[in-house]
């Protein structure tokens, strides 16, 4: 969660910048790698995870 004043400060400082500052594809790839590893660890441990926990993980990463 970002404080609104912090968000405005960042947006004001980015105003007028032409170059790409954030590589969203790279972030997405890292997120997918992290999720695959996380779910892989759960599978290897043969844990039973409540569906609400999985749903929360997916919601927090925006992949649901």
C-alpha cells in the first residue's frame, strides 16, 4: 500500500521523463518465478493448504 502523498511525489518527479523507468515484463517474470517456486515448495512438502490461503496469495500478486 502506497501513501497517496508519496505516490503524488513520485509521479511529479517522473513527469517529463521520456525513457522507460520500469521494465514491467521483467517484474512479471520475477513474480512468476517466485510464485512457481512458492507453489513448488508447497507441493514438495505435501502440505495441505486451505484454499483461502492460495486465493490470498493469488489476489496479492494480481494473478487471480
